């Protein structure tokens, strides 16, 4: 069933929303500092339950100490834990990084794989992390990243009524053109940080307020 023209999920309204956000946040991209796919993968693993700003404070030392997957694979777990401690849940994250690196070395020749199935088979890598790496590092639109900002804004903007990230992603995939899959999450994340915060959204200053469901 095609959404009516005035509904929040209508193609016309979704297109207008994307275009407006593109104007507000030109060149929107991942906020995690990285220089190659491996660095992005490790940074994304660390970003779980942690801010990108905190991760970006930790990763320069981590990346310098472990420049390759082989370096991570042979790391001392105690040292790894100490380096990532401030990102929270550091024992699990260090274990995931070590296990992930060992599989990359053993099964992928030390190179980060470029398919969703191969990435999600790695320890500590779920669909969200895989989508981040494929989209940002390789330009492959495998899906739409659903983090806390995307989850919140997708509901507020009437793009979904779901709460589960995977169900939200499936709803978004149906209405967001594939050419915007990679960019869309970056746009919502930036807007969530700048305007549509969890506790006190800046509706008067919001650049897409007229496209919010309450205005339709």
C-alpha cells in the first residue's frame, strides 16, 4: 500500500526530509576518527555504550600500538583491557577485539572482510557495526545503521513505530532510497546531537520542524 502524500512515510515527505538534512549537514559522515577499515572496525566495537568523543580519545594510542590485525591478534589481553578501559565494558570489548582480530588473520588474510555475513561472523560484530564498516569504509550500502539517535529520531519523525533496532532498520529500508542508506544514519545522528536531543529537543530551532508529524 502506497502511503498517502501527507503521511510521514510518503516518498515526497521522505525525500524532502533527506534534502533538508543534507542542506543542514553537508558532507555528513561517521564521527569516529579512523584512517582505514580496521581502525573503523575497532573504533565501532569500542563505541558500544560509549560516546564517539570518548572513543576518539582512546583510539590514537590504540591504533599506534596495534597498526595491523596481526598486532591485535597477538596482543596481551591485560594491556588491551587497560588501553580501552575508559570506554566502559572494557573486558568484553578487549575480548571482542582480540577474537575479532584473530579471525580476520586466520580466515581473511589480515584484511577486514567486505560482506555482511563475514563481518557479523566475527566476535563482537553485530549488524550495526557491520553496516558502519561496510558503509563508511567501503561505500557498500548493506543497510541502515540504527544507533540511539537514529532510533529516537526515526520514531519522532514518524518513520517507524518500532522500538527494536532491527525492526526499525527494516522499516527504514522500505522507505529510504538505497542511494541514501549510508548517509541517512549520519544525518539523523548529527541532527540528534545538534537539535533533537533525548531530554530537551530544540523544536523552535529545528530545521525540519515543518516536516515533523505534528505539522503534517
